[in-house]
C-alpha cells in the first residue's frame, strides 16, 4: 500500500521505541512505546475508514459495483472443512471429497427401495404399442433465436463452457445448423447424450454441519444448448397439458399467473372462515422426502404416455434415460456416475415433469388441498375437533395409498399437524404410515408463519428478527455514518430489505396495530 508520510513516520517511531524498550526495559520507554502503538493503530483505522468511504462514494448501479459490494456483505462465508465418511474416517483432499459427494448423490438419485409395490400395470402400459399421432411441426431459426435472446446472461455454463453470450453472437448460418440439429431430435426422438451430462458443485446449506455430505446442496450445471432444446420442447408440451387439464387446480407451482401468495391466500382464507364460524380447522403440512431427486422414472413415463403424442413421449423417455454426472470440488473432479431416478436438477423440464408426476394426488370433498410444487397442505374444518381430525385422517389415508403406488415417501418428522381455532382444546392427532404427525402451534407455509389464532404476531416478530439480522450485515452501506448517497441507500432498502416484510402483506396487513408496529419501528430506525 502507498501509506501517507505521517503513517510511515509513526511506524518508524514505533519500531524504534520497541527496540529501545526491549534493550533497556525502562517503564518510561514502555510507556512511550504503548503511546506510539495507540497512535499508529488510530491512524491506520482512520486510514481504512477513509479508504472505505472513498470506495463507497464511487459505487454506482451502472457497472453493478453497488450490487457487488452488497453481495460481498451478504455472502455466506464458507470455510472448507473435511467430510466424515460412514465408517468414521475423514475425506480431506479435494479428490476424496469429490468421490464422497459422488457416492452420496448416487444413493440419492435412486427410487425409494423400501417401498415395494406391484408394477405389473405400469410395465404392461409402457410395453404396449404407442398410439399414432401427426408428426410435430419443425422448429424454425426464428424459434431458436428468440429463445437464445431470452436466456439469462449471467448463468454458469456446462462442461462445454458455451454461454448464452457466445450463442447471441452466432451468425445466421450457425443458427440454421442448430435448427437442423434440433429438428433431428424431433425426427429421431433421441435426446443427445452429451447434453445429458452435468457437472455438479456442492454448496453448503446455511446452519448445517459442514462435515456431513448431506449438508450440501447440489447445483447442477447443464450445457446451454441442451437447455435451449428443453425450452423448445416445453413450449410444445405445455399447451397439451393445459388442453387436457393435466395440472390440477390446487397446484400453483411452476404455472403462469400463479404464485406463492395466492396459494397462501387459499390456506389463510380457509382458516379465517373456520375461525369466523367458531370451528376447529385442523391442517397437515406434509414434507416430501427428496421430492425431485427420487421421482420414479417408470411411473413418470406411465403418466406421460397417457397425455403426450408419441414423438414427445419418446423424446422425454430418451431425455430421462442414460443421464450421468460428475462432482467438481476445488481443483478435483470425480469419476462418472449414473442417475437412476429424479427429474434433472437445474433443468428447464424438471419442474414441469414433477408437476405431472404428482398431478393425480387424491383429493377429498371434505378437505382443502393446497400444493405448491412439493409443499403440500391439507385442511379440514368442523365444529367438533374429532370430526375435523377424522376428515383429515381420511384424506391422509388416500394419500398414503397413492404415495406407495408411485414410490413417493413422506417425511413424518418434518411434517406437521396444527389446529387453528379460537376455542379451547385441540384436534386429536392424525397419522401417516402409522406415524403420528408432530403437533405444532406455529407452522411455516411458503414463507408465512401461521399461528393457532391467526394473530400474525409470530410472523411479524420473526420477520423483524430476520430484518434486523440482514440490516446489520448491510450496516456499512446503509448505516447513518455511511457516505453512500441517500438514493442508493433507498435503492438497497427497496431491493433487499423491503421485499422481506412486504411478502404476504395482503394477508397479514390486517393484524393488530401492535403487530404492525413491530415492522414500523424497524423502518424508523433505518
């Protein structure tokens, strides 16, 4: 660093004072050394503060320097740690970690082996002849160009390192050749093998022990050219699903004009109606164990075959088969491993395929079923708590049978059973697979904390805690002593902090003034 003359002089004086004290050991020399040390420390602190203030005043939104500084403050500080194997030994090198992660994911990407079910009907359906249908319309270069323009520019590429920015600069002749390749997929009903290969990077889950492989979230990097083909196919099969009504009305995930707030509104409205009628509203909030990673491929193909023309069905069958991956950790990369179940992580078609796979989840006329992807809530109301639990238990029995047939496993420990009422007492316990669902007075569903009496006090309190924690991380930018212009402080607040508490405001905004004041006081302190 280019230190000022005054700072360099203080450093020189401090070193001389320390050498003198070490030679003489006089108390007066020690006092002089301590005084110079304090002066140097204060001078360096002022220098660092001035340098950071100069850095802040130069932040702008034009070159994204403001958001780079924000991400630097908010980013999770991850320290690489060794991983513990099942036998108690430790994987310390990057090669050993990559191998251990691969073994863990290979076991995850398999159907649930502990769920046995007769699959004769499914196998016979898959072996039956395909129905005839008209050949699909060929893709045009304009279709390819439109999708390339819509691709996000800051996404990490797959193993081939082809980014969307590279594809945007392709000449017209290259687009025509790409169109030939994509139309060949329609003609041969074969999804290219090289586009089914993914490189997985493991990201630690916040708050989880870093020595366990299960505490890491896999991030799959797929080739961009394969994602373009997925988008082309999705534009063709989505209208077919909509025409046949494949996606049920209670499923709000991965659908246009549907969001989490609307699904939360259905849940809250059912609870509020029960409270107004002085009834008991009992709810089961189910957690699907490794929902996307354990999708049973024969079952998914069975359902796809019944609603898609044979061309798209055969392409999707090829898309799901022969998938393989490698795990990249540090400078090491593991050996190849195959995927035996699940919808491809990080893909375009994956969420839609999961929605189709769970589209036939049973409903019941006496309950309200709310699903958003794999987040499932079932509500039943009655003036009698036993009657409410009986309705809910009847629906849970139907879902038990359905889940066993399609090899879907619920996690009873992470699922919850709650009673919402203004009256005394609670509804009797309900069971799933002979396991009692844990009872809770406060449940979290799609980001909202719903309490027993629908007061929203826990929601505002917990949101206030999260806001305070996030604001402390951003204090160097948005604090009162920060040199950042007020307009940029307001921009950071509106972009990062405000969405945290305004989410679901149309639902909890009618809470008591004392609960609303919890959020208002936070804003006043900023």
